[in-house]
């Protein structure tokens, strides 16, 4: 079964207070297609609590 997709890094800088709750939500629930196969995973690192 062929499952295409993207792999990579995205780096944000600057004030992220408005977007951090959404990024944390996506980190916990995964994002994208084929999440039942373990795809769609993101990790948010380097943020202040």
C-alpha cells in the first residue's frame, strides 16, 4: 500500500502565544490523513510553558 506524504521541519519565531494552543492540540491529536497508521505526527519543541 503506497502512502505518500511530507517529511520535514518547520521553525517559527516571534510571538506564538496566539497559536501555541492550536499547535499543542495538533501535537496531541495528530494531524493529516492516515493517522490510524501512525502518520500525521507532529512535535512541538523549544517552547516556554
